[in-house]
């Protein structure tokens, strides 16, 4: 005999939290601040320009994750300066609902060069420097555009 409440409960997938970190890595050349962004293809094959980011590994702190992911995805060695903000959203996988938190930091480029060859996941198909002042026009996702604008305001001395 089936219980009516059981059917409803079975459809409500268990929820888990996931945390990632990444951010806006800035390099200043000739007085112009520019940021490294990556391009990846979504499931439909469309190119999306995004900020570098990824999952925490082992006992990493969020700052360590942000710096590692920036280097893996862009080739740029960087150090974290300040936290810019956190984006969170929900998505469903086959058997669970995921509440994803992505912690974004402002990082300063200290070495390396643009390359997608360091990414073990090989998700990036391209990487580029964009002037920070108008990078938000090129980023695909509105929440990442907001993070880029926050970075610009912090660096330009705005509140």
C-alpha cells in the first residue's frame, strides 16, 4: 500500500551545499587595469566568457582555492587582496539539489602568462585580458558582471 505523502517526499531531492572560489585577477599595464577571463562552451555549445573559479580541494582555504583556480584556468599566478562578494544559486543534478556558493576575490597578478594548458579539467577553450573598466560588457553572467564592477569600484577608489 502506497502512502500519499511518500510520493511527494520522493520527488523532493536531498539538498547539499557546494563551495567554489575564484575571482577577478588584475594586472596593471601602462596605467590600465585589465583582468583575465576565460571562455568555455556551455552544454548547448555556446561560448561563455566567465571569471576563473572552481571547487575547493582537500584542506584548502577559500583564498587558496581562488589563487589555485586562477592559475589553473588562466596561467596567471596571483595573490588574493580582498574579498569581493559571494554568488549563490541552486541547481539540480540527477539525484540531488545543490546550493552552490561561489566566493569571489580580487587578486593581483604576480607572474605567469595567459594559457589554458594548465587546467587539469580542460574546461577553458580560450583566455584573454580585458580592460577592467569595460570587462562587464563581455562577461556572460549578470552576477559575474556585478562582481567585475565591484572590482572596478574598489580599484578606482569608489565606494
